[in-house]
């Protein structure tokens, strides 16, 4: 039977050497798993449009471009909801 862990002060250094090698191997193995991760391709559907007032029709410009998220400032004025940059 092969002993991987030895006893005594003389073999303490050997035990630490074995543990260091094992730790280094596991560390490199875990880091290499990242190379197998699936890469993500970002599109306009991942983008966010907010207060894009440089376009004549901000909402429809973002909607037609296919933005995945469109944010607008909505204010209640006299019982009506208005979309505006400020009240």
C-alpha cells in the first residue's frame, strides 16, 4: 500500500509539498474550465433606452430598433399620464 501522508517532523515538508502540488493542480484545473464557457453574443435586444430625446420620436425609434428595455418618465397631470423628461 502506498502512503501519501507521512508522519513525523521530517516528513512534514514532504506532506506540504504534496498538498501544494495538489492545490496548484486543482487551481489550474478550475481556471481551465472557464475556457469551456459558452460565449454570449450581445444584440440590441440586450440594450436599454432611456430618455433618448435626440430622436424626434424616442419611444418608437427604440421600439423599432428592437431595444429589449425602454424606460420613460411618466407623470400624472390632471388625471392624465404624461410622458416627459420633466414635469
